[in-house]
C-alpha cells in the first residue's frame, strides 16, 4: 500500500512548503540533483533548472502557471547514459507521460531517476504568463492556485490557461514516484504527499514525515475537474473537426504556417536526430516551383506546409500527450494543439492505447497483433 504523509503549510504559503520539501530531499545523500521549474533573474521567467545546492532552490516554483517547454526531452538527455547519482525531476503529468514515451523509444532510462509530480491546475501561454506575472508580482503563483482550486483560472481579464490545459483529462501525475496532492486537500493546513513506488517510499522514509490519510474529498474533486476538462475537450474536438474536415478547410486552418518548424522543436516526442524536412528532400529545384505555379496559376510560398503537418500527424499521433507546446511555440498562433490532439485521440483510440500511461504498454506499430484491424486487412 502506498505511503501517504503530509507537508505542513505555514501562513497559507504552499509554494514555500513545497520548496522546503525539495530542499530537505536534496539535503539527503540519496539525491544528487533536482530538476525543477525555477524563476531566473532575467525577467523572472520560469525555466527548468538543474540544482545541486539546496540553497539555490529559493526561487523554485513548480506551482506557477507557466509551461515554457516540455521538460521530457531534458530528462531524456540527463538519463540516456549513467551519471553515477540519482536525479529527482519535478514534472507535470504530460511531461511524465511524454518521458514514458521516450523511454519506450530508447531515448532515456528510469535507472537513476526519481519522478515527483504535483496535481496540475494548468498553465498560461508564455506571453500571457509574463503579463500575469507583471500584474501580480511575487503573489502571482499564490493568486493563481488559490483561484484555480476553486475553478477560476481566468484571474486577469483576457488571460486564461491554454486550451491544451483546459482540455486535459489527466491532471493527476500518474506514474510519478512521489505525488503531491492539492485537489481535495485543506491546503491552508497541509498538503498530501504520497509515494507511488519503492523509489518514492525510500525518499519519504528518509524524511520522517508525519503520516496522513488521503483526503475524503479528493476523489470527488479530481472527478469534477476531469469531467469539466473532458467536456471542454469534446467541444474543442467538434469545433476543430468542423474547421478541418476537408482539404480546403485544412489549408485554410494552416494558412499562416511559415515552415519555422518551431512545433517540431517544441514537441517532446518528436525525437528524430534528423528530420526529413530539413534535408535536401524538400530543398526543391527552382524550376519545380515555377512548374507548380504554372499548373494552378499561383502557389503559396513557402511550399510543403500542409504536407509537413500531415507528416507530423502520422509520425507522432500515437505518442502525442497533448501538452500543447506546439501551439505555445507557434509564432503565428495557429491552434496546432487542438488539431494534433484531435488526431492523436482518434489514433490512440483506434489502437486502444493511451500515450504515456504505462511503461509496460508497447507503442502502436512496434508490435504485431494478429487480431488487429481485421475489418481493414480482410483476415477472418
């Protein structure tokens, strides 16, 4: 049975309580470093930071509604070879699931890793977060989570959490070794902390935390949030399907694409060392553009934008975790996350697969199942 303990909260400051917890973890001999979202001196922006000195955790802020990048690929880099010590990484649920997909693709390992996760209340787009931070200052994170736990995420007019977060039905960090629970807890007094693996149990035992029980209201709070987000997800899927259900509509949907490939770079599960779209395969000869233009009288430049996105859909839809970083990285505000999430939902449903749910579940197309898609291949 999982060990459940509590972190005491003083003066309603749960950010400080969580920081103190991770400081105590890094003070133990068992953990060499912590990767955690932390405010940097430059613009106070929040970025993943690898910390080895407990005193350097003073600006750590894993509850901030900021998600500048999916850190799964950073964890992949840190774990692909042995480093001789354990690293604790603090990740959002979608980051955990993305890393699980990368492990299955041999892009990282769990050997020296301890994963900690906090109930995810969502995050703003990068530009929106900086506006929110400027308006609310040092109290920004506290103002956000106090409101978000009561169902209000649009605290500043015109700024709400991203559509990817509003439609995410996985707010609980399943797969984490250590879970810090906010939903259903009396956060003015304490936070629930739960070990979900032997690694997590070992950490909590070293800290001698007071035992606790899971709040009786937690399941109801989690269920209500998932229900709300699932309803929004279904609305988004319907709206996106109606906007992209023909080739002409899809061309219109992606019309602002400039082939910057930011979405590919930001995507945590797009792991190829060399992408075909940055090779000579798509470095067409000049006469080819003229030939295409003559065929229709005109041709949009740059070319291949729709084909690029269709290729990415085919490549990563089985592994997409819906983190929304593709939209966050787009300079022209194309709602890519809604499109990719819709396609990924359909792909994963067809394979009876949920990306990042389990390390034991093989990715689609990596295994042969004789009874799969018989209605398509004609096997009886």
